[in-house]
């Protein structure tokens, strides 16, 4: 690929073990030569203990004012060590425009599977060595790769928001009402381009060879039967949205499963790059729409980290934690209720579980004005203080109702013979696999890996609270269920402490709040322990009021990598249970 | 008082017809038409009420109100739904096997409606007192399996096909413990006529009290035969969407729906007939029409239990369900048949036989509960700790 190998710089780390691998350093970030990257990756995983690939994403440097002289594309890896905890090792691998290729690391961290496919889909960076490199979020007839900076969406107006006034001279006279719609005056019009050789009228979906995750078909011993492929979804009652599982069946036994997603794709990240930093907060609500508060928290923490010198008032810190933990309870209640639904219960557990959820949503509504799309947090604090009496109401809920509700669910469900029979030993994921597939949250902890971002890399004020990381050894659906039950108890513990200690005071830093603010150039990866797992926000700033690159590491999306391996060998009914135990939300998966 | 006795009423009716100068053949024909109309009318209207009750009960179990908009207490909700179903487009999949596809819903309803013939609703209130009543019930019930299988196969849909697979597996499997448990009272009573079976259960000598375990096995199998939770795998909404009737719409779907709820009613009615003394109860010999009331009260009770179970439990997986039938229920039922056969031949007074059978049943029940619990736990153990098939290759390559 490259003509001349640069001289090995021995001052850079890891060059003694893999000579010529690291070709530069940018702060903490290592820039790695792409030919040497798999070798270094293997070394990092095996010898340095970086066994957890949190996030892989791409950046298009085309219009970045400070990156004129570097190659156009770069792939950014955030590696963590499960044993050590702590901060990431950031690796960047760059590829020029004419040859956008980076070696795949799926064989080293299988969790890179979907993320590399996403980068291929949205950036057009190819990953030689990837077993199944095809589009994941967009359809096969899509032209171009939308996160490239030179790709323009339909009815493109301007590069960045806020857009200029459509009628800069003020209110337009009545006769001008007959003018075409603004959309029709957009410079690129509807901007519908199809790939060459593509006739939209006669197009037939291409034959897709399903690889069924990383496993190929397996022959069952003994009985030879006809194999059928069943498409579960996109319209299916228990895929929790528009999600499709392509399942190969031998009778009732699953021999292969591949998730298909993207039906709800709206290119959240492209939208985020048009928006200003502040405009993005309501958009994050729509990621995992069950837990909008957690999404808010992750995003504002990332922006604050990028801003550097933000002094968040104490009360705002506490309010954020209270909201985030309430969200966790909401989410776990929902997840447990609908897991039971997937197991065939006729809505009763689901309706019992969301009873308390309603009360929490009432609190959210009182604080933020909306039950689900809260849009509550801001860089620097929270949007507004909670109304009078809110804290007492919350204390009452936390001290009296929630523990009882959790106990009730536990008492009704945990010992139920049918539940035990349906969930114990089903969807087994070993701890090694759970780490390798980059799963997070209850899936990871349900496999017995005690890893919680709140403890491993504390953010906000989580280091002040006394709580335990919940783990279960089973690695099955039941373990994930139990983790959720017990995590709710830990959340109640945190809530009790936070509601006891919350001080009076302002909730935003003093001074006038600005609608649009500039953020110093730089890049940041902030992850939080969202209820569904590790939610990461990767932001690159070029110093303008809009993020240059905005990436969401969505826990539902990456946890799905492990779905296929978890389901193979079990029955169709178990696939539904396993999917329910992963607890996905399509708003976040498809982004 | 005598006018309230259906037997007297029937005699009066027959005399009335004959007095008009009709021949015996015509009398039988007219009676058959009248009874058929009455039974069908009863069957179809009762379904409307059962659907309403199901939704209302599920609603209360789930902490909500249930239907309450159409009519008082939402009573007309089912009527509204039925009207809605009639206005729906009737869709046939393009490559469906048309004849089979169209025949299936009719067959499903036919199978259950035919069962109404042998149900003794009260003293003397039975359309046809067949001397092989129980056998007839079993035979006619099997038509329902045919209907589900035909629907599943003919729809040309993979979910429907899976539903069809499951139909064969589940309904045929549960037919066996059901028949065996039904044969326990039959053996004990020495007759297959449902009417005679009821008459033998006078004075609270209900077979369900004498042989509770057989009753329980019947109830479990009936849940499975009726495709209700925890055995609703045939139409498991969260797995195969609607199973064998996924492609049916409009009235054809309504027929399946009808068959389902009618089946609920009839399986309960048979349970009551065989095990809970049918129309027997206090003062029935004085006021025979009370028997009808007793019969319906008991039936409604069983139907309520079915609905309660449905609103409460998650469902079993296909292998667990089959294992439960073949490993637990069938051996249990066989043992009960053996016990009943022994009891019949014991040279004891009837009361002593009843007591013997009762206690041996209780012992069997505890054995069974233990067996089910152990079985489920074993199933769980069998899976847990099981290594994944192929993931190791991907993590260590």
C-alpha cells in the first residue's frame, strides 16, 4: 500500500515490540500505520490487556481546518482494559482518499463487527478481512456514504445550523406567497441520486448471502431435515420495533441468526454535525427514547469535557445523578416487563412493571416538562431547577414505593418455575465472549464480568456514592434478568443517598446562557453507564459552534453483535427471549 | 313445578307434534332442526360473552378496566368486534392452497360445534345421549387439529408452517394424557355415556373429588388442547406472530376466533360433566331446571380458571411442553388408569373404594408435582454451563 516505510521512531510507545507500528502521537492518541495495525492490535489485546474494544468510528478530515495535511479518512479505536479499568487507549489509523482501506480487527475483537460495517456504510472505508462487509444501516440501493463531508442530503440548505433566514429582508409580501416552497428552491433540490446501473423501478433486492454472524451453518447430529429461513421482523410483535432477524431453522432449532437493522435510520450523526452543540440535546432524547435523561447526561458530559473549564454547580450534579438513576429504574422495569411478554405472558407483568414507571415519568414531567423526551440537561448544569415539593415527592417514591415494587416483581417472577425453565441456561454467553463481543451493561455483567463505567471510570459525581456493581454468574437470560432486578435496588440506594445529600443552590453556572457557543478544538470520548450499557459520545471539534464529528456509541447496537452467537443451537422461542434480555431500543440501534 | 322439568317439557312437545298428525320420521326431523338451531344459537352467542369476559378478566388482572365503551360495562364490545371483522377484506395469499385454506376455518368451527351435541346441559337436556359419548368427544375434538394443520400448511407462510408443526406436535401429544385422564372416570363408572356419567355423580360423589389428579391432568391437557397459556405455542404472538391463522383475515379469522373460544367453553363443559358432577347439585331432583344453572355456574368457574391462567403465566418452550406431556402427564395418567381399574375390582363397598381412590390420587398428585418441579429444574441444569458451540473460534483466531 504505502511506498516508503517511515523510519521507526523508537521514542513512540510499542515500537519496540511491533517496529514501525506507531507512526505518530497526538496527545494521548497513537497514530498507527495501517499495515501494522492488526499485529499491534493482537499485541495490545494479548499482552497489554486491552481486551475491550469500546468504540470504533470513522472521521472524514476533508473540511477540518487543522487537518489539511493528513490523510482524508481515519478510523478511531477506543480500547479499554476490563481488569484495570481507567481511561482509554485511543488509536487512530489513517487511510488516504484514493485507497480508503483499513485492515479489519474483527478477528481480534469480534465486537468490531457491526461497527466496521457501519463505518463502511456511512464513510465508505473498506475493511479487508471483515467476513461480512456489507451495508448495515442503509439499503443496498443507496448512493454514496452519507457521513463523508462532501455528501449532501436531500433538500440540502446550508452546511451548518442555524441556517440563515429564508426571508432576510423580513416579512414577505402576500404576492410572494405564490413562490415555490423553500424545499423547491434548495440548491441541490431533492438530491436523489441512485448508484450507476440502478433502475429504481425495476430494482429487485439483491440476493444477500447470510453469513450468520461469524459462525457458518452447523449440521445437527442425527436428524437431517429441510432448513428454512424465517425472517422475524421487521413487522413482528417481539422485535421491539422495526428490527429483523434472519433465522435459519432446522425444525425449531436455530442454526444461524443474523440481525438486520436500519429501518429506523435517520443518520443521527449527520444531523448532529449540522446542529450546534446545544441543538443536539433534544436529538439525544430520541436515541434511546426510554432513557432520555441518560442520553442527555452522556452528551452534556462529553461537551463539558470538550469545553474544559465548565464549573457545574453541586445541585445540578446531584439532579443529574438522580435523573439518571431514575431512568435506570424506568428502563429496567420496562425491560423486565417486556422480557416476560416475550416469554409469552399476556401483558400482565409488563403492566405491573410500568406502574411505577408512570410515577417516575410524572416526576420527569414536573422537572422538565415532558415525560419521555425530557431535554433536561445542558452543558454546565440542568435546564431548570425542580419545582417546589419535587424532592419530597421523589423521596417518598424512593423510600416507600420503589423498593416495594422491586420486591414485588422479584417475588412474583424470580421463582416462577416457567420463567426459570424458559430462561435458565438459555442464550449462554461466556465472560470471555461477552468481553470479546464488546457487550456492555446488564449483558456483560450477566456474564459475570464486574464492569461498570460508574466504577471503572467514574464520571459526574458517582465516586461519592456507595453502591455495588451487580454481577451474576449465569451468563444466560435469567442472569441478565437478575442483574436488572438487583441493579434497580442499587439505583434505589444511590437515589437515597443523592436525595439525602442534595444541596440548595443554583443549577447553572452564573452568567448569561448562550444559545450558541464555541468549543475549543479537540476531540473527546465520554462514556457513561446508561441503563442498557455503555453509552459513548465521541465528539470532534474544529473550534466552530457545530461539532465537526459527532458519534454515538450505542449500547443496544453493539450488544446486538452477540445476538447471533447467543441464539445458535436454541429454539425459535429462545431467540425472542434472548433479544428481550439484551433489551434493545431501535431508536438507538439504528440512529 | 313439573313444567320446569325438561323431560316433561320434551314429552309435551313430542305429543304436540304427533297430535298434528305428523309421522314419527317428521317428528324426529323437526326436533333435530330445532335442537340444532338452539345449540348453534347458544354456542355462537355464548362466544360473544366469553370474549367479553376474557377481556374484562384479563383487564382486571392487569390493573386496568378492560372494555367499557360499547354498551353497559362494555358488554357489546364483542358484537362491535364481530361487526368489524365482517367488514374486513378477505385476503387469500397468492400461492395458498385454496381449497384447504378455505376449508380450514369451517372445519375448526365444525369440530367444536359438533361437541355441543353430547353435552348434558341439565337433567334430560342432551341433544343426543350417545352411549359412546366420551369417545365421540375425543374423536370430534381431533378435527380441530386437522383444521389447524390444514390452515398452517395451506397458507404458504413460514410462521403458519411453524404453527402447523407445533399443532401436530402439541395437540397430538396432549390428546393422549387427555384421553387417558378422561378414561379414568369412564373406567370407574363403567359407561361412556355422558348423561349416565353425570347421573352417577349424584350426592356430591363427583369424580373430580374422588380422583383429583385425573381432574388436574385433564385441566392441564385441556389448556394445551385449547392452545392457552402456558401452552399457546401454536399462535405464540411473541414468536410466530399468530401461528397457523396468521394469513387469515376478516370472517375466516373470525371463525378461528370463534372456534377458539367455543373450545374453551366446551372443554370446560366436558370437565364439568366428567369431573364436577355436571348438572348435579342440591335440590336438582325437586327442581330439575336448577341443574342447568348448576351446570353453567360450574362451567363458568372452569372458564374463569382458564382465563386466570392465561392472564398470569408466561409460556413454555416447545421441547419443555412436549417433555411435560410425555414424561410427566402420560405416565401419571397411565398410573391413574391402573389405579381406577384396581379400585373397580376391589371387593369393597363403594364408599371404601372412593376413599381408596381419593388417597391414592393425592399421593399421585404429590408425586406428580415433585416430578414436574424436578423435571423443570433438570431441564434448566441441562442447559446451564453448556459451552457455546462455535464462539471460541471467533475469539481466539
